[in-house]
C-alpha cells in the first residue's frame, strides 16, 4: 500500500471557493470555533443586518435635530451636516468642548475645538497631562454611525457658544446634554424612522448575501436570535423589506429566528433585569411572558440571562454580532461572556486607502530606517565628544580629533534635514488617509487608536459586514495570528 500523502495546492485549487479580498475579510483577535463551540448566533439589526446609506440617514437626523434646537430658541441658520467633521471612535471632551482622538494608551494624539482642529502647541497645552479614562464622565464616545449627526451639531454649536450666540452661562457639558437630549427626543417621536419606512429604497443599502448567510447558519444547526433596540413596528417593516425578497419560497424573515427581542435597551439588556413581554401579533399587542427552555417568539424587553434560558445555552456558546462598540460588543462580552463580532463598515474604505498607500508606506518605512541609522551614528559621535571633554576622563573614547567628529556630525545633521524633507509630505498624507482631519479609524499616528484597542480587547472577531461570513461558511474555525512582541522584529 503506497504511503499516504497530502494533496498539493494545485490539486486542491479546483475545489476551493474564492476567498474575499482584504476589505471583506474577517479578522480574529481570539480563537472562535464557529463549527463547534458556538451553537447560537445573535444579531443587532440597524447597521448590522441592515446597512443604511449613512450620509442620507444622518442628514435627515441632523434636520430633525435642527428643528429641536430651533425650538430651544437658539439660532440655527447656516447649520448643516458635515460628514467629514468627525469619525467613529472619537471622544467628546465635555469639559473643553473638544473632539479628541486617543491612542491605545489613552494619550490624546489629535483634537478639534468645535469645528477647528488644534495645532500641535494648543494640543500639547490642553492635553499634556491628560489621560483618557473610560469611566470619567468628562468623555463621551462616538461608538456608532448614529452618533455622527449629533457630533456634527455639537461641534458647530460649540463655535456659536464661543461667539456668544447661545444663552449665557451655558457650559460645554451643558451644551452636550442639550444636544443629546434633543436627538433622543427626535428619535423618540419617530418622525425619522417613519420617513425611512415610507421610502426605504432611499435609505437602505440592500445586501442579498445577508439572508443567505443566515440561511446557511440555520441549516448548519445554529440557533439564531435578533436583539435590537428598535421598536416592533419598525423592526417588522425593515426586516421584511431587507430580507423577504431574498428568502426561498414563501419564507418570511421571522422564520429565520428562534427568538426576536425588540426594544432591548442595550446596553442595559446585558446588565439589568427588565421584565419580558411577548409581542402577540403584528399590531404590537403585548402580554407578560416567562422565559422557558425551548421557548421562541417575539418579545419586548427582557434581558440576556432570559435569552440564555430560552436557548438552553451558556454565554460562551452564543456569538453576538453588532456595530456598537459598547452597547453590542463590550457589554455582551464583559457582562455575559458572550462571544462577540463587531461590524465596522468603514473597514472597507480604510483597507482600500491603506492598500493604495502601500508603496508610499514602504518608502516612508525605508526612510525612517535610514533616519534611525543616521541618528544612531550622530548620537555615538556626540557621546565621543562628551567623553573627550569630560574631566576627569571616563570610558573609552574615539581617537579622532574633536574637529573631525564635529565635521562628521554636521554632515549627518544635513542628511537628517534632507530625510525630514522627504518624510514630511508622506507622513502628512499618511495622517489624512480615510479622513483628512482625523486619518484612519484604527490608527492614531504610529499607534493603535483607542477604538482599535477596544476592538482588540472586546471583539473576538471584526469585519465590515455580516455577509462576509458567507464564504467563511458556518463551519469555520477562526484562529488569531501569532502574537508578536516588539523584540521579535529584531530577528525578522
């Protein structure tokens, strides 16, 4: 009997499914066994199962917010939604009226006061001794695309507050509370969502691969659940619009899910014990309910522990997929120990921008390596001069005359200036990728951004859209890359 052998890549190639490009990949922080240990997959709805045309949505949200601001008697002429003003992952400094971008260590790397970016000296003066603490009420996070209209309004009103156009005695934190309260009121009144239900073609970016992804998961034996903060009427209308046309036969979206929770009030859903009500019919009629093993249906409220009871599963057997860094991912991971996947739609544009910049990135890395080598030689010459001048003398020192050492240092200084001239425009271009003001979501200069750090801490995997799971199949075992430490690169 001939010895067994592994098939060659060429032999396997005809059988292989195409893999997505980097912008559609799924990126792993911690091992996630979808085929084995994950027995249920839960989903958020807005910006997760259903993606919106973000600028159109936020323009309308901004318009409704402007109406609420006008009702306060504040001047609103000239206010407009600016999609470039902020990005997801920034923090609002409620004390100073600033937007800030922090790195993984909590140090602030860029800031804007209102709509004006701070220059380096002003940034250093404001934040030299400031460290971002997530529990400090000074900071408010922009965790989701829904925050962009609110933040755009806040930045413009900070400018008007500074110009004396808003009521006297109003502070930056007070202003933030007023804007937050006004946007919440606009959402509560339901006018914006009524516009979207009336004309979903204008606002929704349909993805026919999402229903197929869930069909695969369900057929593979996964229990599926939907947990959304949206109310029943809106959920029913939007899920039918986005799903039913892509499902087989007469199947409707409800048949995909074992359990549907609306009005979940995340993140409170993961840490408070709210009562559970059953949604009896499409009219939204409610009645009290008790969670029992094997129970399914549509419910309002409740909490995560009740879902585990219904599914007969523990937290580690449930993967929850959502777009909100805190409300979906951090809360479910930190409190219930559910497995987590973050949907970060901007990742597609971010990866496309970095891929287009790849040649310049390699160039700047080469220039920086040259700079580091020249700086090392310059520093060693400087040390030689220091030892030559020391009284009493200490340590080994160069036998070269001091004049020759200084001449060589002058040559090196000139070379460094030339390198800096070459590096500067590339570094500026690098800082403007994805967004001219704030750069990449997941970078803060040469560091990871605070958002990237939070993703690494709390999201087992992250990707740009739910349908990216389609080609990975429901049987994938996600494995993280081997962790590298800074000193590992010394041997590369």
